[in-house]
């Protein structure tokens, strides 16, 4: 029982390290979720823009997959 202080210190350090790692992952996941929402919104805008355009418009880089 003479080394109980060291055991407590070791477990405290490990617990703090795990807690900080979980917080890091949580914040990173939140940033990724925000970025994904922004990208999805941009994709919807582009799809809406493309859906409203005539496939024969000059300057388009690809052909419409829907056969006329």
C-alpha cells in the first residue's frame, strides 16, 4: 500500500489523456459534420443549376446522361 499514490497518479494521467483524446475526436467530428453539410448544400445548388439548364448550352463540359 506504500505505492498507492503512484497508482493514483498513473490512473489520473491515463484518464486525463483518454478524456483529452475523446474531446479531440469530438471536435474533429463536429468540424467534419459541418464541412459535409456545406458540401451537400453546394452539391444541391449545382444539381439545381444543372437541372434548369438546357443540355445544348455551349460551355458545358459533359453531356446529359438522359437521352432525349
